[in-house]
C-alpha cells in the first residue's frame, strides 16, 4: 500500500512509519516539527524510520494548516490510505493556548480530509484520545459512552475531530476510523509526558511532583501495542468506526512511580502537589470492540514496558 502518514516525526508516528515500512508499504511522511518539543528528538526519530525502509520512505516537512503543503503532498499521490496522527498533543498546554490547538487539531484535520474528498483516498485512520471521555464517564470506558463534556481544549478538539469524521463518512462515503489512544509510552515517548518526565527527574535524583494523592490511575499502553492497532485499522476499513486502544490494565500513579524507579534502579522521592486542572482521575479502556473488529490484543504488561522504556531512556533519552 502507499500510505500518507501525518505527524511522522513524532513519537507514535515514527513507530507507525517503521512498522508500515517493515511490512513492505510505501510511506510518505509529513511533519512540521512543531516546537512543542525539541526538533532534534524528532530528527532522531526520523533516522530510525529511514533505516527501516529507505527505498520506500519519503518525507516532507510542512504545516498541514497550509494549503500549499497539502497540494504538495498530493503530488506524491495517489494514496491507498491516510493515517492522520499529526496534532498538538498534551492536555495542560492546551489550557494555556487553546487557539493553536484548534488550528493544528481541527483546521488542519478538515483541510486534510477535504484534500481526501477531492483527490482520494477516502480511507483514513485518525488519532483520537481517551481524554474525550471526560471526568465523569463510567469505567471501563466503552466507545458508546457519553463524550460531550471534555475537560480540556485538547480533549474538545479530539472529540470535535471524531464528530467531523462522522460528517465525512455520512456525506462523502469515507471509511474513517477514529482510534482513542490510552496514555501511550515506550521508547521515544514525548519528553513532557509523565513517564518520560518522571524518568528524567528520577535520573537526576530530583523529586517527582505528584498531583493529587497518587490514587489517580491510567490505562498505560505500550507503543508496540498501539502500532499493532493502528496497522489493523489501516487494513480493516469499516465506515465510521471508533475504537479504544488501551493496555488492558489500570495502574495507579503511586505504583507507576515505584515501578519506574525500580526499572531505572534509582531511588524514588515524591513531592506532593494539588490536583491539576484538566486532568481526569481515571482512564480505563473497554477493549471489547477493538478485539472483535480489529483483532487488537495488547501484549505488553506495564512492568515489561517500563523495563523496555528504561533501557531506551538510559541509552538514548538521558538529558
Ligand atoms: N501519546 C499519547 O499518549 C497519545 C494519547 C492519545 C492521543 N494521542 C494522539 O496521537 C497522535 C500522536 O501523538 P504523539 O504522542 O506521537 O505526539 P507527537 O507530538 O510526538 O507527534 C505529533 C506530531 O505531529 C506534528 N504536527 C503537529 N502539528 C502539525 C501540523 N500542523 N502539521 C504537520 N505536523 C504537525 C508534530 O511536529 C509532531 O511531530 C496525536 O494526534 C495525539 O493527539 C497520543
């Protein structure tokens, strides 16, 4: 297949590109090196992608908000599928700068899908987020749960993307699969995400800021499991579909920090902070639908995933 992959230089994008190249697909990647985190890290991600299939890999630097960039991308078409992972990620920064999140996560998304409508393909996989469930959903979260009370601008842009996806399926006959990723971790994780940030502090011997009482919990998903779900969604177009991709287990913050310190073989110290606004207390994916329709099966327990992350962090991630 020939696949257009947005956000290719990022954490999930670079791993997805590698997996697609390894199985023989041709991948055209695009990314604007959004300054949310260091460009050098994204350039290093791209070196790994390049190595996975240099003859089937093309990369274009550009901002999806610009029509000229979208036009240029289609000069490399036609494509069989589009995997749209590009976005401004992160809950807390979206509270400070909601306008740029709406631009990158919504305007760019509609611009991309308009291009798909006009020139094809109508087969798209879209990165959504567990944050669409908000603070009052009943765990485990099933895809048909009420999702109309997002508690951050980031979550609102992701939910709005899902709603627009429905419109494109309804009006224009797209196959558009929205994947709700649950806290993804592993090598190359974004440096501001909890596990990576905690590892940096622990390694320096500094205390970890723990927001709330540490009883909040997350369904952490190892990157290889997420990539398996993304690739399955590319292969199984299904009209308008939404699937949770989670790790199939909840881990409390207090347990996570203990396991991470053990994986890094360092001592743990914690600094207590009040609950942060925009954070949800608990995430937990119901995977029934993803198992049945995508054949999704997460296979990396958190202990193993943290060990793999720690190995990568010590070799490549220490700053
Ligand atoms: N990592 C997670 O735990 C998680 C959880 C839920 C959802 N997601 C979603 O998965 C996707 C990938 O997340 P990630 O963790 O790999 O983040 P990331 O920041 O590492 O990757 C996103 C990439 O998109 C690029 N980008 C942003 N705006 C762009 C634009 N206008 N034009 C072109 N490129 C642009 C960025 O430069 C970046 O490289 C995002 O859509 C994110 O919202 C991630």
